């Protein structure tokens, strides 16, 4: 009987040693590799940080696009994408006024120059001024799409809408609501004080 107890005791000790070895091999190392991977990702993020970023481009028609940011970070999955902070952009069209765009953040594509501006976006061109939360700038479509809580001020009127679209070349602007049952709210101020 004592021989049986010794064998059972030996098997229990072997079971614990194997269990402890498996635990240390798979679980402890995975925690260590996760912490190493996290610090590696942090160092990559810090290495891809660019301060006082400026990009200039000119299309074949001679229109210029300049974008300036306080800092930018390269997308590690797509090096053509930059995430920008405190952004100002200027579109200078031939024989036309400038279009000025600013926002707190932007996602900029260095290949096609398309830019998604977000958070406190403002657009200023001529006597027109727009504010919103988002703005998509597409040079392929020659279109600026301003959306999410759009506020417009121009001349003696102001309005609120869901969306505004500006043709970059002709500067024709369409302002509308996403829901056709809702109306664009327009406020007019008379220059002489009479409505």
C-alpha cells in the first residue's frame, strides 16, 4: 500500500511540475512579449512624429495647395497617410481668390492630396465663411464637402444646414439638408435695419 501512495505522490509532483512549466512557457512569455511589443509600438509612434509639417503641391493647371500642421504622425499601416494636428490649408486657384481651411485635426493622403479635416473646421473664401465639424477635400473630384453642423455666413445672411458642397474650380456652392423633410435655416440681416 505504501508503494501505491509513493507512486501517486510522485505522479502529483510530476503533474505540478509539468503544469508550472507550461504556465511559465506560454503565459509568462506571452505577457513579456506583449509588453515588448507595446514598447516597440510606442517607439515607432514617437519615431514617426513630425513637427512643424509643411506640404506644397501644384497641379497641371497651376493651382497650388499648401497644408501646414503643428505636428503629424505617419500611419504605420499606410505610409502615404499622415494624421495631422492644428492644421491650416490654402488652396490657391489661377485667377481666383484663396480658399483657406483650418481645423484641429486632419487625415492627409500624400499621394493624391485628398484631406479629411475634422474638429472645429472653418473655411474662408472671399466673403464666404463656413464652420463645421468635418470637411472632405477631394482634388480628384474638385470638390470640398463640408458636413455635420454646417454654419454659413456671407454678406448679409447666415444659415445652418447639414451639408455644403463647393466646386473648387467654379466655386459654386450647394447647401442642403440630408433629410429632405427638414429645411435649411436662413437668417437675413437688412443693411438699413429694416426686414
